[in-house]
């Protein structure tokens, strides 16, 4: 009888303990973050992957420019159905305004040319130095280097000039 009582008590304690552990595991309250927070996190994560890719390329003897060429040849800047200057402007606007402090301005536009400017919100990641051994200059060379490759494929010349915290860009159709 004593043995049965001990087995029963052990079973009860195990059952209570298991349910207690299970109950604790279900206490996490999942929150639905604001879209702005999700967007900021997704943008940061994308940039971290860019830095990781550059770091990997460097670890195997390649340069940031080599990585830009690789990335630029993997995807497009617009839909194949819309390779207009306007489509490129929309893509760049989306890219830069996903940053919480991203600012983008269309200064002038025609069917053959657009003049743009934006800030460098991603530069905040590099305030304390390189990220995974990647400098701000290397990051920007990939960011804009692969844009040059993708726009060239659709007959648009992408030129940019960085002055302080502002990037000035000209898009010009050449075919």
C-alpha cells in the first residue's frame, strides 16, 4: 500500500509539474508590433545581411566591389514589365524611406532623366566603426554599385555623388 501511495504521489507530482511547465510556456503574450517597428527591423536586418555578405566576400579574397557585381547580377531594380525612369525612382524611394529616418526627394523628372537626393540613414550603423569588419564606404559601394549594374541592364545610367549626409543622384536613359 505504501508503495502504491508513493507511486501515486509521484505520478501526481509529475503531472502537476508537467502541467506547471506547460502552463508557464503558454504565458508568453505575443504582441503585434507597429508596422513602423517591423519595417525598421526588416531594414536593419537587410543591411546586416549586406554587411555579412561583404565580410564573407572579403574573407575569401574578394572586394566589396566584387560582391556588388555578384548581387547586381542576381536581381533587378524594377519589374521586367516596367523599366522606366519612374519605376527606378519608385524603387529608390521605397528603399530609402523604409529607414525610420530616411528622406528622399525627387528634384526633377522627365521620361529620359531624373535628379534625386536622399540622406544616408544607414550611416548610423557605422557610428562606432565597421560592422563585421565592413566600413561605411564599403557598404555604400555595394549599395550603389549594384544599383549601377541593375540600372545599366535596363538602359539607365545611375550616377551618384555623396556630399556630407546627402546623396545626389542622376538617372539618365541612354537607350
